[in-house]
C-alpha cells in the first residue's frame, strides 16, 4: 500500500498540458476537503499521501495521524475527497483509499462500491453524518468568533470585556481572522452585514452573560487549536521521512 | 515524595498500567495498531532523552514499573487503571493478575482498579460482584471504545450501564474513571462527546466521576459538563506531557480547568507506561503560566501540591503525612470555581 509520493508524481508529470495540470486540479479539489474536527483542509494537514493521474483515472491515498482516529471523521474526509474528484469534469474513474487505519478495509470497500455512509457502516450507522458535520461547523464558528474578539481585546486594552456583546462585524479589522469568521458565519447561516453582532451563537442569539460566553468560546478555541497541533505532531511522528503529496509543478513554481 | 526549594510534594500517580503488547499476546492487526498508536504518542510528546526503544515499550513487567514509579519517579502511591482490549490481545492489554498481585504485595503504594462492560449483561454484573470482593475495589476504569463482538463502543445512557453503576454504588466502588474513546455506535455523532456523563453524575451523586484526559480532544465539552456537577473530576493523563512539547497550550489547559472546575478536582497522572512520572513531576513543579497570559492567574504552590497528589489521595483515602496536607479551597460546588463564581442559571443555553 505504501508508495512514494515523489515517484507517483513524477510518473504523471507530463500528463496533461494546459493552464493547470490534472494533478494540480486534483490537488486543488482535495484542498476543498476539510477535516471537520480541526477545521483545516486535508492538503494543509498532510493527509494526502499520494496522487496518481493516468488520463481520466485518478487514484488518491489518504493517511491519518493514528490507526485509531475516529472512523466517522475518517469516512467523512475520504468520501468528501471522492465526491470532489468525481465532480471534476474530466475524471472517469476515481479511487480514494484510506491507508493504515483500523477501518481501512471497511471504508475503502464502502468507497469503491459508492455504498454511502449507511451502506459502509451498516449496523453502526443510524441516519447520516449531517449532525456530526453541524456540530463541528458550530464549533468552528465559535472558535473563529473568539479569535476575533480576543484579538480586539488585545489590540484595544481600554475595551471592557462586558462591552464585547456590542461589537459588530464592522468594528473588526480587515484581517485573516475576520475573513475566517465571515466564512464560518456563512457556513452556519449567519449574516455577514457590517452591523451584525459578533458575539452570538450559531442561531444569532446574543448571550445573557457576555464574559462567560467569551470564556466558553475560548475553551472551544483552545481545544481545536490543541487538537490540530497534536494531530500534526502525531502525523509527523508516524510517517517520519515520508512527505505528504504536493504536485511537482507546484513545487517547481515555488522554487523559482 | 518530591522535594524542591524546601517544598515537599506528596505524589499520587492516578493513572498507571502494566500492559503486555508483545507480538505473542497480539490477537490481530489491531493489537499492533493500538500499541503503535501509544508508541507514537510517547515518541511525539516525550523529551528526546526520555524516549524508550520500541521493544521496552511493548512490556515493562513489575520490576521496571516499581523502579520507574517509586525508586526514581518520586511517586508515593499509584493507581492501576487497566484497559482490557480483549478483542485485540489474547490475555488482555492490562495484565490483571500481575498488577493485582503487585498491588497486594505493596498495599501502601499501589491500588488496583478493575473494569466492567455493560454489554456483558447479567453475567457481567455477577463478575463485578466477584471482582469487587477478590480485588477489594474502590474504583474502576471504563473505556467506552472497547470492542465487543459486533459492537465497537458503548455510552453511559445504556440502561445496563446504569445497572452496573447501581452495583458500584452498592458495593462502595465509588471512583469511576472514564476514558472516552473514538469508536461508538451509532457513528452519527461525536464519539468523544462527554454529554452522557452529565446524566450519570446527576443520577449517582455518591459516585465520583474522573474523566481521564480531561475530556481531550473535547476539553471544552468536559469543562462545561464538569462545572455544573459537583462530582465530576478531571484526570491529567495525556494532557501532562504537553508541558514539554507545548507549554503554552498546557498553560491554557490548566488555566481553563482551574477556572471551570477548580483546584480540588484535578488529578495528576503520568499514564505510565505511555510516559514516566519523573520528568513530568519535575517540570510541573517548575511550571508557571506565562506572564503574558493575563487571562489566567499564576499557579500557586498549594495548587500544584493538590494536583500532584492531595486531590487523588483524598478521593482514595490514601494517608497523607499531616504536615504535607492542605485543606480544600472554599469553592462553590458548581459553576466556574475561579477566579469568581458566576451564575450559570442566568446563561443556560448560551
């Protein structure tokens, strides 16, 4: 199962001329797949082990920090990856496999047969993974909100914690934290208007106790940040020398 | 006992194991995957000079455990928290007989906790009664992601779990250590969710629930549940070694815990043999919240003493020399404990 990402990439280098090679398109499509728990793309996390493109055939191998990462998240990422690749206009046959996981056989068979979540996990599945996704979309919004408000507190020491309930999107600086918050707000269905309040729950309700709501949001942000760090560290420990897949063409451009 | 700068610390390592993951005990590929996962935890979070060779990691044996904990590790008392993993290992992962005999031979230094599984039904209840008598149980360690035939996990809202807890209460097995694992049925929801603890903590006010790994990877959910229940505690297994790899994150974990659950309900543990207690204790005593993290108060020496041993000693009635003991802090039973109490009722649903 193990293969060298560099070798695979080299074999397909001259495949498709054009503005973007098919390999790059595959990589870009995989960049839309997010680890819901860590709220980061699988490409940034190093979860893409290899990509092989032969004409209209694509084979992608994914890897995770441990054999015992939660199987529902593992399946979500692998099936999202397959969906993203099938959606590319030129792909005809897409194989996505998860390597080295305790549920690799089950998940890979389910993906190959397009069995869906319930078809893959049978008696262990009830309805869908929608609720799981929603739980983590809400957490991602909470964390993004806390980053913005804590950033504001640090930038403006005169600001009282109690007054944060009045802060609106328009009060936030035009930076990456604000951009991230706007994306998370859209994901949970909250408006992006400048006059909209920042400190709200996923349904737009302001809290009764502002400092306590901020503390709770902070614990969510700390938890997500900590997990992301731990997962990256474990992945690096587990796979050591073996780098994640990056398209050669991308590498070449970056080196120029 | 650990002494530094004239201060003496009574040490209770509240989560240790005596495991056997050698190939001859591995039942299938998952036995290897499981110990490899532990070994990656160990390699990833340990200082370089503390990393063991893989072979040493597979099995330690009684002698090495006694050496690592008590001869060089400063530990006064340690508590076995075994994981059974019967589907992965022929003779189980935690070595029941060896650990129990060791505890029997060293009652002033070791406490043996056992485990149960609600999916064993009536027969398991009988077994629990027999085990309680044979081992003189004060506590149990429950791993919710234990595989069991077709099932790969259970939750505390299972009516059978309720019955097992009733028997624990009846038999005086008061300390329920919970490790939330990743595989559970149905897979529709977050397996690490600790919400089911909320209900049993309310239903069994006489039992202590120690959530291992302080709920990681769901620290926030743990803090929120624990702050509302007077009998929910946090075990620092797995959180401790971040003190080395990521001290600022460790500071945040501790800061959050002290805010939400207070200084009397946090228990130190090395999670031996994933890590060894010596370096963790030395670093913890030297540790301080970074000055720029103004959202958290600095850690006091008394808080460190409580976390390193006095809290677990109180829960397990482990005798502490009078000159080393400290009274619990005058904290509220529920709601954020520090720096000041807050009325949670007013913010329900936030």
